[in-house]
């Protein structure tokens, strides 16, 4: 073995170790914009903070029919305050522009960009900007409703209760109000300090953990920073002037306990704020939500409070009800990762058939729905496209959906951000190597009293998610048994040997059809192919392994062992 520190790039882009649908970004590396319905004028990437952060932008969709001014429904995405994008916009794809509403969908700074209260400051800045430009876009500034799910549900709930809170109104257009007139909260957190205490049995997500979405939002472990955490609780700012609320939550939600919405509903009704609370029996974190029953209720809610529609059913001062979920949610546990941005964007929407999608989305009538035709959010298309051929056909719906919340099998990496219980105890955890909150690493010291090579595992996640905790116990143990190695991402002619290994997501078979297999390779192995070309031009040894290809090494561990023993 060389005397100097051996540095091998086993780039561990083992795509199958994380769900490909999660790790693969939309084509082009950018979040896909929300599809534009006919008869709508789209105004995209409007900066609601002049010269601000790249995420301080919104999309605004205005009906071309009707005289206006139009009442406005604002969508705020979820994603654990750490991910998500305005591209997935349920009010837009749900036809609200056809009903005489303008629709806005906004991005906000994520917890990796700035800690709380940056997120609510951005949401309020967007509302003020929309009011300031109401005349430019034919908006009704007196009738603004907000709708969000998960982390977005938290932010819309906070918008509703904090209309009078000046400390969250910062920046421009302070002459405009950030109050809203209606709040639709889909399974948003409320009291972050109570989440672990009321989690469903089997939930793996530990909200009190230093690396949880809530702790990252606050900037420290929530139980150790209770005063700062309390500032994010919508109930802290509640007054009788709060607008009406519609709250929807699954009673088997593994990520945000149902109790969180109970707390909010009880606080609202206690002081007389009109609120309706719908429990989805068996519903998870958006999964299993019966759209056929819920969609008309949401539409009626906004019609009554933003349009003053006398034909809408009388809205109760206080009401709880329940609907049956379309499928029972597995009480598995989610993970310390961004959750789906929109209600129902789970591994597959229970009850959503190919016939329904084809009737709604198949624009040219060829019996398949391409990515370009699909009007839903990109993550949902990725989950539905089981065979990874870039289009939806009946074949995709005949393939059993993988169970993303199932316990990892031996050798399977976790993609949930939680410390993996199967890993050996680390020598050091969350060691800081830079100023950013994500500049941390875990370290396992080799069982040797001599200098050893170093291995560096770099997670995937489409550049927008993922965690260092995705490392597989089998990979770590195999590497530690033989030697520790390390990875660098800068390639030069002096680079060491490289193995790029790609695999299918758990539960998915490699496409048998030659064209589909080619499409899979194009979509998922393109980075490895380009790297291999670069290495060949530089004279660097590089091996590329993926289903359907042959490789000199059985797996990454075999490659590492062989190279470290040379």
C-alpha cells in the first residue's frame, strides 16, 4: 500500500440505495414549473423582494376570462422547511383559475438558507408585494386566502394568526397589510415542542433531535431552545381577529402528529374564531386523502370567505368531522427529511387510476401521458413513472409500488435523515467543518493503531435533499473491515481509481424492454457516463456499474478492498 494517504473516489452514487424517484431531479436540474392551464396568463419568477435571495420569488396566474378584480388564493409549499418548490401548486392544477380566482405560488428561504423567522417574513413580504401590485395584475387586495401543506400548513396557519404582529413584517411595502382572509391548513405543525410526545406508534421521525426539520428551522435542538421554538407556534399570536380556518389532517400521520391540528383547532374555537377540522381516518402525511370529498369542501371554503358566495353552505363557527381515507396509511414513521409538498403526493396516490390520469392529462390521445403533458408536480410524476421510461402508461400502474417507509433491509441505505440504528457507534457525530448548518460530518475511526486510508461517503438527493445518515451499515462495515477510504469530487489526471455504481430503487426491477432499459440508463446513469469519459480522457482508471452492464468488481466493497490492497 502506498505510504501516503490513499484517496479513492468510490463516488457511491449508488442510486438504488436511495429511492431514485427522490434522488433524481427534474430534467435540466431545475424544479419544474407548474403547468399552465389554458385561458390563464402566467407571470413566473416575480421577485417579491427586490434584489433579494434567489428563493424570494413567486408565480402568479391570472384568468384571461372575467373582468376582475380577482380574489387570490396563495399556495405555500411544504418540504420540512428545508426543501420543496412553488412548481407544485394544487390550486392551479385544481382549476381555481377557471372559478374566477387568481392563484399565486411562492418560494421562501429554506432552513438551510436562514433560520426562523425568515420563512414567515418571506411569506408576509410576498402577501404585501401582491397587495402593492394588485392594480397591475387585477387582484382584489381585500380577499386573499392562503393554502399550504405540512411545513406550508404551518406557515399559512402562522400567517392567519400573526396578521397584527409587526416583528414579522420586514422589508418593503410596509404600508400594505400582510393579513389574510382565509386559511386552509393541511397537516401543518403547530407546537413543535409537543410533536414527539404525540407521535403515532412506530413513527421514526424524532422531532426533538438536533438534526430534525424543526431543529434545523429553529437553529438548534428545539427542547434546548424553547423560547425561540415558541416564536414559531401560531397559537402564540392568536386573537379574535384571526380569519376563518379549514384544517385537514390524517389520524395516522407519521410525520406531523394529528394532535398538532387538534391543538390549533381547540385554540381557535376557544376564542370564537370560525374553524372546521376534518380528520382523514387512516390518512397519513397527505397519503390516502380522498380528493373527491375534500376538494369540494376546500372550494366551498374559499368561495364563502373570498367571494362572499351566498350559495355556499353556511360555514360553522366550530365544527369537527371526519372522512374515510382512500387507503390506510402505514404507521411507519416518515423520516427526518422534507415531506411531499402537496396533499396526496405520496409514493402513489391511493385510488388514483391510470384511466383517471389519461382522461385528464393525455392531450394527444395516444394512450400515454408524457412528462410534458402531466400537469401535476414533478415528484408525483416521478413516483408514478414506475418503469422510468419518461411517460405514464397502464404498465406503470400494474407494477407494485415500493414501500418507502418499510424498515431498511440489511445493506439498504436509509433515506430518512435519522441516525441509522444499525450503524456502529461513531467516533464523532455532527463535527463542524464550516460555517453553514449543513457543514457537518460523522466520523468512524478505523480499528488500527497505524495511519489508515480514509473513506468519505457523499449522499445523493438531487442536490436539493438527502442526508449523511443515508450511509448503509453494510457498506460502512465492509469498508471498515478492510480499510477506510476517502472520496473527492475534483477529477484530474492524478486522481485515483474510481468506481461509479448505480442500481435500481428497492423493489423495482430493471426494465426488460430494450428501449425502456436505454431510457433508464439515459435518465439515471448519465452523470456516470460523463465522468467515465472524462476519466478516460485524463488517463484515470474508472469503472461504471449499473443494471445490464458488466463490471470488473461485484460491488463497491470489492472494489475498495482490491484497490486498497494494491
